[in-house]
């Protein structure tokens, strides 16, 4: 079978997401092609991948309409792995194979960045966009058509950013206007949004699942891939039955995910930790925390973003995902940098609700009070300057800080003061009950 996909990244996520889709499509006779994996950093797993001939076991586990479900696959869609730090020429030779059509990447959020120290003569360039530019230039030199490039990094406008940095390297390295024109006209950089929790190698279960498989991988059942454009004819993901959306703009889908999934996490976590809980699943099983979360979601977040049927279905899926018994999602891991997360994930819903209905939403206002209480009385993990400010500043100073929130929240002071007084006198559980009454 021909190699048709170049994949930058050999980590758990792509192996539990895109590679699973490609494997299933080949099984169904909808796609014919293998994946070549490129290791994007010096230290990685392509050696291990080659030792196992590109094969590994993947277990998808979770709840589906309230029922436990497990799916096991032996993924064998990867043909080989390449380490450009050990064999740079073999890496560049990928560009000479006309059968390659797709480039997929997940090099972490920090991967799509411009490193000014990179040189065209580096073997390879240190940054991912630098390596991609080197590969694309070899493709251009051979007079071959470009690629459909689908980055899966969790940053806004991931493909636009990748393209911007690639063009910047082309200009910095003086690769010529003809190459820049080819980059623009012959390649498609498509923004994407990915959503699946990939839990990776199950240390405590490996012996009972596949003890010999060093690349054993686990993930939840839920998945969503939103891609700008429509390449269904070449990559028939929808025909294969996957939750893939070909869209003109990933923006609305990103907003839904951030406001509902991430927003629920961030709104819930300070209260849940203060209530003595440790995981998301425990929180969903706790009557007070679960009721508080569902109030924030259904009464305040959803109305603020439109409350469409699609929004409500996504919300229901999120709550089911939170109840997944196979995912031990630690609350303190989610609580990392909670102030900046609140500003991005929760505050927009609070402000939209205020603008739409004229009143401050009780649940999300209480969530802000829980956040302030958490930073003043618990052990938050954040930038030292944020922790010091939140612990030492008066409440009025905290709410009026445009540096933190991006706007002045002084209009919330009276309500937040009342919420904090209730927390101080009655505790977090009674405060949650009051917020949903």
C-alpha cells in the first residue's frame, strides 16, 4: 500500500485520533494509504515505533448513551517512522514521493512557533515550521504538486499560523518568489479543531491489556474534528461514520468547545477542590457540585451562546464524558493557571449573559467568587505574580484589574462580595446550593 500521509508527531494524541480514523477507513475500503511518521524533536518514539513495525493497540473506552463501551483495535496504518535528526536526507526524500498528499501534525501548542535562530542549512531546522519549509522546498524543487496540510495543534487558527511562519522562513532564507508563490498556490493550509481526550499508556492496566506493547494507547470514545474546507472526496471521513465537520470557519465550533467543555471545567474546579474532591468523575457523582455545574451550563452558559440543538447535544456529550469511569482527570491539573483560563473560558459567557438579560448570572458570579476564594485560601498553581496579586489584593482591586480580565469587572463587586461572605460563613456547599436556588 502506498504511503500517502506525512505525520509530524508520534505522540499519544495523533495515534489515538487521526491514525485511528485512517486505520478504520482502510479497513472499510474507503482510503488506501499508509502513514509515515516524522519525529519533530530530537528525543522521541520513532525508534520504538519501528521496533513494533508501526503497530500498536488502542482501546477506546467510555459511556455511550449511559452504557459502558470498549472498542479495541490493533492499529497498523503506520508504515515507518523517521528521525530527521539522525537521517536528514531520508526526511527530505519524503518530498520526492508524488504519492504523498496529506501532512498532519501535532507538535504541542508550542510547536507552531518561529525560531529566528533556524537556518536553511540546519539538518534539520529546530522548529517544526522550519522543518516543514525545508521539506516543502525540496518538493518545489522537484516540480511536484503541494499538500493538504492539517495541523492539529491546540492554538487558534493553527494552519494560518503555520503558513505564516513557513512563509517567514521562505523570506528569511531567501528561497525565492517562485517558491513563495508555490507555497501559496499549490498547498492548502486548513485550520482545524480537534477534540478527544487521549489518556495514553495505562500504567496501572498495561499488564492486563497488552503487556508486550510499549506503545499501548487509550482514549475516550468521543471525538470531533472540524476542518476548514471540504476534502471528503479524498479523505472520506464522514462516509466512514466519524464525527467530522467540513466547515467554512472553525470559529463557532471553537467557541462552543471553549465555552461548554473548558468553561465547565474551569467554573467547577475551584469549588470542587474546596469541597474536598480530587477528580472530575468524583465531582459528577457529588450532588452539590454536579447540580452547581449543570445550573451554570444549562441556565447560563448555553443561553449566552445561543442554546441551539447542536449546543445542547454537545453539552449532553460533555457531561457524559465527564462521567467516564476510565478517565481519572485530576482537578488540580485542570486548576493550573485558573485565572487566565477563567478570563478566556468563563468570563465571556458571564458578560454575554449580562448583556442579554441585564442581570449578573448567579452561578457564574459564584464561580468567580469560588476562584477568588481558592486563590486566597488554597494552594493554586499559577505564575508567581498572579498568585501574589490574588492573595494580597483587595477584592475591588482584583475585579477592576484589566490586566487580568481584559476589562473592568467592578460592576460585579457587590454580588461577588455577597458570594464570598456566604462562602466564609456557610461554606462552599451551601454557597453552591444558594447559587442554583
